[in-house]
C-alpha cells in the first residue's frame, strides 16, 4: 500500500474498518463539537472578553486542522472516485456539497489575512461543519431511509409547500386590507402581514401580532384550522412513504411457494 | 390547421407539446408573479405614493393581457370541449371554476369605468390568479394525487370538521359563562369566546385571550388536549388514503401467476 | 298501520324512507340550530336586554316541542326495541345516552316552575341537543367509521392519555419547585403549574406563564419536544387503525382463485 | 408453599391470579396516588402551614410501607429470577430500573436522619413512584405495543432528534447574530437564543421572545415551517411501525392453502 493510499484510508469517511481511520474521524467529530461549544460560549460577552485570546487560538488551531484534512481529501480524491481522471476526481470532490461546506467553514478565518476587514459574522460559518456529524456511522441506515423517503416524495412535499405559500400570500394580503386599517402599526404592509400569516398557519402564535376586528379573527381562525391540514398533509405523505419502503424491502426478500418450490 | 386552431394550441393549458404554447404559458405565469409582487409592494405606503402611476399603468397593462387571454379562451372553447355545440362549449367554459376566477381577476379594474366609485379593496381580486400557478405541469401528478386523496376522504374529513365545529360551539359557550363573569372585556359574548376556542383548539394560543379562573383553565386544558386529537384524526385519515392510493396503483399493475401464466 | 305505528315512523331517527319523517327530522335539526343561534345571540348583553321576551318565548316554544318529541319517543319505544316488553323498552330508551341528553336539554326550563330559583347557567344545557346533529344521515357512515376506529384503539389511546397525565404531573411538580421560587405569582402551587404544563405540552403556549430561569427553560424545552411525540403517538395509532379498517373491508369482499374456482 | 414463597406471591407484580396479591398491588397504587395528592396539596402554602404535621406523618407512614415493600422484594428476588444464585438475583433486582426508582423514592426521607440538612427539594423524588402505575395490568398489552414500537424505531427516532438538535443549534446561532444586535436583552447569548428556537420549532410560541427584524422574522418563519416537518417525521415513523406490528401479528396467524391444506 502506497503512502497516498494510507492517507486515503485514514481520512476517508466511508472506510469503516481500520482503527486509525476511526480514531481520526472521532477526533474530527470531537473537534467539531468543541467548535460548536466555543461558538456558544463566545456569545456570552463576559466569557468572550475574559478568554478572547484563548478562543482566537482555538479557532486558528481548528481551522488549520480542518484545512489539512480538506487538502488531504483533495490529494486523495482519485481514490475516492476511481473511475475518473486525476483532475476529474478533484473537480467532483470540490463540487460535492460536503466539500463546499468544509470550504465555507475554513475560508472566513483566512479572509481577514487578505482583506483587512473584520468578518465576525461569517466566521460562524465554522458551525456548518456540524452537518458533518450526519456522517457518523451509527445512524447511517436510518438517515439513509429518511433521506430516501424525502427523495421519493419530494414532488408531493413540494406541492404541499407550494399550497402553503399560496395560502400564506392570500391570507396576508386579505389581512393587510382588513386589519391594516385598524392596527396600522401591526399590519403596515403585506410583508409584515406575512409574518402574522406564518405564525398563525404554523400554529406558533407568539402573540405579538393578532387580529382584533371580527372579520380578521374569522379569517385568522380559518387559517389556523387550515394549519392543521398543513400538518396532516406532509404527515400522511411521509407515513405512506415509510410504509412503502418497509413493504418493498419485504418483497425483495423473495418468497418461494412451499409446495412446488417456485418463486411466488 | 386553421388560424383558430393555432390560437387554441397557443392558449390551451393542457397542450404540453409546442414551444409557442409553453412560452405563452410561461409569460402568463411570469405576469401573475409580477402582479403578486406589485400588490405586495403597493402595500408599502411610501413605495405606493412614489410610484403610484407606474403601479396603475402596470395594472392596466396586466388586465388588458388577461382580458385578451380570457377572450381567446372563450373564442376557442369549442376546441376545448369538442363534444358540445358552440354555445354549449362557451357556457361550459364560462362556468368552469378557473374561468370564474379569471373573470373576477379582471372585472374590478373595469368597474370604475362604469360606476364612478373607488373599489380599491376588490381590485386585489387580481391576486386570485395566483391559483393559476397550480396549472404548472411540473406538479400536476402530485397535485392530482393530493386532490384525489381529499376527494376520496371528503366525507371523513367533513365529519372531522363537523366534530370540530360542535366542539368549538360547546367550548365557547361554556367559557363565556365561566370566564365572562371575571373577564367581561375578554369574553363579552359567545362570538368573542369562539375566537378563544379556535386559538386554543388549533394550539395557536396567541395569548390575547386566556382563562384565569381555575374552572376555565381546566376546560381550556381539556380543549387543548382534544386539539391534539383534532390533529391526529385528519392525519390518520389522509395517511390511510395515501397508502390506499399507492396500493391500488400497484394492484393495477396486473400480476400473473408464474406457474400457470394466468392472471391472479 | 296503527296510529301509534305512524307516530313511530314519524319520530324515528333511523327511518330513512318516508317524506313526513324526513320533514320532521329536518324541522328538529332546524329548531336545534335556531336554539344554538339564540344562545349565542343572548350572550350579547345589548341584544338580550332588547329582545329578552322574544328569547324567553322562543325558549318556551322550543322546549315544548322538544318535550312533545321526547314523550312521543317514550310512547313508541316498544317499536324501537321490538324484542322487549313495554316497560323494558321504555327503560332501555330512557337510559340511552341520547335520551338522557334530550332530558337534560328540556329539564332546566321546567325547574324554575317547581323550585323558585333562577338557573340561568344550566339552561344552556339546551345546547347539548347540538349532539343530535350527528344523527344526520349524510355523515353516518364516516361517523361510524371514526367511532369504530376510536373504539378499536381505545386501549392504546387510553395509554397515551395515561402517559400524558403522568408526564404533566412530573413536569408541573418540577416546575413548581424550580420556577415557584423566582415567580411565586405565576407558579404559586402545583395546580397552577399544571396549567403551564398543559399549555406547553399541547404547544398552545398562551404566554401568560412561562419559565424565566435557565433550568426552567431547559425542562420547558424538553416538555415541548415531548409534546411533539404526544401528537405523533395518537396519530400513528389512528393511522394504523384507519388502514386496518380499509384492509379488513377489502378482505371481506371474498376473492376466489381464478383457476380452480375455490375461495382463497 | 413456604412462607417466603407466599411473600413472593403477595408482592410480585406479575402474579395476576391471587386475591391477596391483587389487594396488595391495589393498596400500593392507592398509596402512590395519595402521595401524589399530598405533594400537590403541600405546594399550597396555606394548606401546608396548617397541616404540616399531618403531611409529615403521612410521608413517614408511606415511606415505611414503601421500604418494607422494597425489602420484601429484595428478600424474594431469587423467586423472581429463578435461574440465578441468591446474590445474583438480588444484584439483578437492585439494578433494575424500577428498583432504582423505588430506592430513589424512599432514600430522601431517610437522608436527614444521617446528614443534618433539609433536602426539601429531593424529597419530591417520592413522585417518581408514579411511574409504578404503568404496571397496572389493564393497560399492559397496549403499553407493551407502544414500548415495542418505540424500541423498533429507536434508531429512526434518534435520527429525528439528532436532526432537530442540529437545526436548533444552527437556528439559535443565526438568531443570536441577527436579533442580538437589536434586542440584546432577549437574545443576550446563544443559550438564550436556543430557548427561542425550541419554542418556535415546537410551535409553542409563548411570545416572551420573538424576532423583530425582517431577517429574523424570515428565519423564524422558516424554522416554524420546518417545525411542521418535525411533527410529520416521527408521526410517519410511528404510523409505519404500528402498521408493521399489526401486519406481522396477522402473518403469525398462519394461513393454510384451502386447496392442498399445506401452510402457505
């Protein structure tokens, strides 16, 4: 096994076998979790002002590790996509969603070195690395199942979202014309009214905006009741998809007729 | 192909083949979306006062286009409903839900020409055209499935709505008698109490009205818990309908007995 | 057909055929709806003070009609329960849930004639008659299906309610000890805390009571997330019950083997 | 039957047959319910100050009974786990979840006798005994079914919780950076922001914290809509699990071919 192959076996996420690989992945997961913890702690102004240097060093340290990992993946991309040319495999890797997330997670820390501006906000892109946690092998089967269910039903779920959107537009326009006259501060325009519509249709109901006219309350009630249908629709779609998956899996376990021995 | 047939192929919504037809439908969809955007932007008082003339011209322009489209559809109605007489096909078209929506969308702009009153409110009926977006071919299968599911279960869902209504009436009457004594401003009558009942049963809970007496809170809790059943009932109905649809589709793919070759 | 038989055919709710019977049932339904409307209108203090006499006469009129209907049902009870003796059939009728509701609906209006007290509150028991609307033939199949689903799964749903109750008790006790120290006015005792627990678990969240301590918010979050499971559990139970019902119905349509002609 | 065997038959929870055993279990359930009632009543400061001694005596009485029950179970553990040695069976019993709960329920009352501090808070651990109510035979089948459903799908449900958690982390970090600038008192740090995220994703929406900036409201709307997916996902999983259970149960009722008499 060449050195490059060894590197690939170390950093590859799908290589379940070897101990060093598992240790490496565990280390990366641990570092990601520490970064999440750091971002959370940094948000406490008192903690941040006391340990600002420690946070800064930890960020540099993490990003350097993440950068090395990213470069090693680029270097071994031809092992990951064996059927492609060297350049082709690197291109495929660079444009994969996870690689883009990884790049977005490390870039903001390097940017101030080039452009002299403080990009505090986009530095939290480091957080995106949390999605890497989905790669943990433990859950991979369930995650795959859920992913397939959403993929199978993406068209039905898309229609649900579409219906929801049209409902929100109609409701918020109506509400602007009805309540905007009485509560111009709460419903000053249709965009503000849209906020009420979302909060009502999803049954969140913060209580910062609500209708006070009779007609407004009537429409609000209709929207809230439709919100229940909005929950029922995707749930029904997903339920049927899960059942379909289970049944087709069982079918795949071919059954033979016990009498004549032929496939049923 | 006659000129009239060409016109029909251009404006027909179900004609998936030709390029001009697809371009025409795309243009109409685009114009509808621009109208929605215009209605939303017009609701910002500052934008409206600055660009009031532009909005007005855009409305006239859109409505003229929509009117021409409507008239062309009337003109080619006998192609759409081939089995009917000229008059019969126009009558069928005019009384179809989408044609009524289209008429409602254009009429309010013409009305002020006849009656000298400002009908600002009903001019937003243009928004109804948004329902036309459902005609986009991409989603038509999923939309048809969801439509059939609701149609198959309209009786079961009707009973759910009926139970909900009776529950709301009983809850709001009770609450008026219990809380109306202590909070006469929040529960002044049963209609106002109904507003609380809807907000509670749908679990929106804005927080503008809530019980403060022990008995009122007890009933409110019961209603909120029943609200969970209210979500569970239609969801269960829709789930079973989706599964039924999938199974009956599979059955339709006739299976033959592998041994004797006959249909099972 | 005897006079008594004719009366029975008139007032019986399950006799779908005859015109007079359908007219009679429609009249009763109409009267019930008018009574609901009257109760709602009476709750507006201004309307009540203006038309108090009209409301009183309408109540007397309705209750007299309901009383006559009730007595006619008692009179013809032996036709409804043919296998029983005269006394037995009356007893069975009097103890049926719908007869008890009907009695509760008429009694409060007669009571002041006997006891000289004003029982304004219990007079709204007339509202109970609204449950009679469930008897409308249109919905009877769907209503029967929903009823059977709840009956089949009453044990599973009972456990769900039981789990909910235990969760509420534990959550509200914890919250009383945690938040009661900081917000003694909002969480003065466990019963008050229970009100918060119900509003949170059902995701109503009025916003009149909410935790402000870190630990309180943590527990509140857990309860709210469990609240989602609380929705998922009965929904899953009801979904499976609806599917079971549909499948067992299909099975009942006996299928024969197309080759040998025997039942499968 | 030895005296020890008689004791075992008395205190064993799975022994459905004998009358004394059922009476004993009923007495324990009754005592648990009384303890719950006592804890609730004690939370009313006026009731507590008036009857503080009665509550104290009742607690001592209950805990003594619970202690005796606990010791009898330890004593007869070798009957409960027949295949093990005396020591092994006691160890198995002591480490069973219900035994740990029972120990936690009685310990806090004894602690002040050893350590001279007032542990008022942990004394409510007595409440944990409420979980014992799940042992009531009536519900055992349904409870077992629900337990199995959760066990079968623990991996899928785990992924749902995992997705929820990652969603909450990302949403609350974003919201801290967006709303923290405008409402530093409501979103002072990411942990406080997490509280908002939970209340929104679960659609509780107390209304104590909500976004006021346009971008914040936009993200809040997205989270609320995703919250609906969060309900749909576990519901779909549980629905399919319930259906699977019912189907596999039916399969277990072996069907024979009506023609040749052999098992299918």
